[in-house]
C-alpha cells in the first residue's frame, strides 16, 4: 500500500488486525463508557460519543482502569461489537489486557510518534500486536 506510514510501538497483546480508525481525544473506561450489545460509546467521551467501536481500531490516550474491564471487552467480543484492535499512548490497565487476550484483540501502546495527531478517524489502520507495528493509510 503506497502512502502508508509505519509507526513502531510496544506490543502488548499479540495478533494482527485492521480496520478504520476511531480516534478518541479522551480516555475510555470499558466499564460504563460502551454499550456491550451495540458497541456504541454511551459515556462521557465527547470526541466519539455515539460512535460504534465494532470493527474499528480504537485509538485512545489511555484506558481507565477497572477490575471488571476484561468482562466488558469480552462481552463486546461475544456480541460481535468489539474493536478489531486497540492503540493506546499509555500502558493499558491489566484488566483490559486480560479481556483483550480472551477476545483476541491486539493491543499496542507507547507509540514512537504522537498517534493522536497523526491518525484521524476513518484512516485505515493495521495493528501488529506481535511485532509492535502500526501502519496508517490516510483516508481519502
């Protein structure tokens, strides 16, 4: 793919996935900010409220920790409304990582570049959670 930018990151949950980016300026709590049946952002996340995370590469500054976050990410998976992959600027909380392992959602963090400025909602993003690589092809 020509015009693709490659960004190195820290691999957290192994696997590969791709999809359109959904970029949030705010942190997300998987316990309360997402409707597990629809994947819709229902919490106070102004930049993406009302958007659906299903099939997207969710790009966030960080996750809000909760001991139950793993169950919510796994339930998103059960309902087929889960993100394809997650990119975070900061190390994700351990419960989210546990849920991502169960739901087979690759996670990378600590990217070498400012992904919140580079990646825009709708860009095509590939995440390699095994090698720690993000590939971005800008939309349109």
